[in-house]
C-alpha cells in the first residue's frame, strides 16, 4: 500500500502565507515547488492589474494519456479581522487543531491534494495511463475576475480539457464526509440609482424626491415569489442588501437614492432573464434611473453519476459515511469549471471558515488526503 506524505507541514506553511486577495505572499511559490518536486510541469499564470490584480495563478500537470482528472482550488483568503487567540498567520497547531486564516478554506484541502498527488506519482508506472492536473487561483475570495475563469481560457486555447474535476471547498457540515456539493445556485447583483431633484421639504412641488420611486420599485421586486424550488435546488431568493440616500439634513429632499440587491437563483431561471425583469420594473417606476447588473454565475448541476459515485465511494471507505448530495451555499469557482467538465466540490468541515480562530482538525486533513487518494485511484485506475 502506498504511504501518503503527511499533509500537515504543507498546510501549516500555506497558512503562514498572508495571501489576502489579491496578494500571494509566496503561496504559489510554495505549491509550485512541491509539485515540481513530484515531477509535475508547472505553469505560473499572472493576470490582471490594480485594483483587483495582479493575481497569481497556477496550472500543473503530469501524465499525457488516459483519463484526465483535475484538482481545483484557491490559495487566497479573506482578511483576518480582529480578536484572534493566536497569530492568524503562524500556522499554529494546538490540541489537535490547525488554527489560522485559510486552514479550512481551503489551504488544508490543497495540502491534502498534494499529499494524494504524491501517492499517485509514487505508484504510477512510467508512461502509464492517467493524467492529473492542478487548477489553482489566487482570486476566489475576491471578485474572481483574474482567476479560475482566466485559467480555463488559457487551457481552452491549448486544448487542455479534464474529464472531471474536484474542487476542495469546505463542503462538510458537521463532520468530515457528510456533504458534497453537486451544484450551486446562480448569483446576480444589481445596483439601482434613482435620480431626482433636490429641494426644500416644505416645497415638494419644486423638487423630485427619488425615494418615492425607489421604495415602491423595491417593494415590487421583493414581492415576487420567484419559484418554490426544484428537484435539486431550494427556492430562489431576492434580498435587498443596501439602501443609501446619504442625506444629513432633515429639511432637504435628496437628489438621489440608491439600493443594492442580490438574487440567488436556481435552475428555473437564467441570469439574463432576471436582469431583464429588474430593468423592466425599474423603468416602470423610475425611467431615468441608472441600473448596473452583474451575473457572477449561473446555476449548475452535475447530475449524480460517475464522479459523485467515485467520490462517495472514497469518502465512505475512509469515514464509513456516505455524503449527502447538496446544492446549498454560496457560489464557488465550480461555476466556471462546469463549462469544461463535470465538477464536484468536497472538502473539510467549514463551520469556522471566514471566522476568527478559523480551525480544522489535524486528523481531518490527514483523512481528507486519504479520501483524495482514493478518488485518484478510482478515477485514474492507477
């Protein structure tokens, strides 16, 4: 039996990189050296410029025939915030826990992927079938403008297309192996600004209050029941997330009022259809308004089948539990990868992701490495 290298040292080293989007802080250097040491051909891809870049990305591959499996993930993290009990970038291990920003989301998973890759390389016969690749970005927690989507464009231009992909997002809920993600809802953001004319509140006929139009148009948007869910997805929901007038005076009618909303939508909708509906409602209430809409991803589903089966088998072999197939949660870079191949997300428990004292059990990182190794053995028949 192939012995896996311990993923903990690499997980600690990655956590020590203060890679808050779009900073890299040495994370890609660390990962690139590790994969080159295993025989991978590593290509560094830098995209973009300020303020959202430049972003460091990495594509690595080994093998050139047979099934092509890809691991995908991100080395960037959200800002640490205040109130930590330890240095968030020290890679602290105590009481069986790795504590630090990115431990769960998702540097622990990347370390587990590298450990599994090392085991794959060790048992792989020279020239044998099976290709393994890594698609790693430094722009997932931010706007995702210069990250995975750009890597996929680069791959497409070179005819590189995996047969299946596993993203190492922290999908497990209560314990490692209880949930895998087979899809996600789409996401749409809209910025609405209603223009009016400033004036004295005592003379409303000499002014044009934009709030009078903004409030009813938001009420109409909010009142619509988008759907009641579908076979694999929960109901779509529209949430108003910001309202701004910025008027410090009590006796002045403001000149403009704005709002921001987000829709998380399932497979009963497409982003363009929802964008058109928003624009129609706004035009009806306030024709001179400014509307900006950004669709950050469509809903998608990887139908249960080969990929979910082999991931489920590998999880069950190590944990004794069969993961629930879920489409819950926010967006991830799987929304980009799905245009290239079937994709599933599976990783560590995520209860502490983005929180102060983010942490993960050391034993879970090691078990995850064994699960990923089991996935590779099944996917690549090595």
